[in-house]
């Protein structure tokens, strides 16, 4: 049983074919887009992709949520809540909701990353 902290199980081999769509290594390119891009359509799409990948209890969704945390992606998502675009904020908020399915992420989002009101 994976502890949510250590190395991801089943990831000793690089992803191949369709597995690249949900493999935790996909998190880094999405986070790069979210941190470096200013196009609202791209931001909404990248946040929506992470939102979908992090949804549910599928083992790869669990890995994606942990990968976002490990890649320091939670602060990037929280910061995007400040953007002046409702579609982006909605996608980011839903992505954060899905990230919070992981108890460690939930604690980080709720205590350390909450934007000041």
C-alpha cells in the first residue's frame, strides 16, 4: 500500500503510449503552463486538465494529486484564484477541490495557502 509520500509505485518504467495522458510526469508541463502563461484559454484548459486528472479515487488520480503537491503546484493554483477571469477561476477552484481529496493537500490549501481576504 502506497503511503502518499514516498516514490510512486508502478512508475519504474517511463510511460508509453496512452499512459502518458494520466502519468504523474504530465503534472510538470501543466504547472509550467499555469505559472508562465497569461492566455486565459490556455490557463482554463491546463487547470481543467489537472481538475479532471485529479478527480475521483482512481489510483492514477491519487498519484496526480500527490504529484501536484510534490511539484509545488498548490501555490500556483491558489494564486490563480486572483486572476480576473471567471472561467479560469472556476477551473482552478474545481481543480483545488479535487486536489483537496488528498488529506495532505487539503491541509496545505486550508492553512498555508489560503489567500488573504
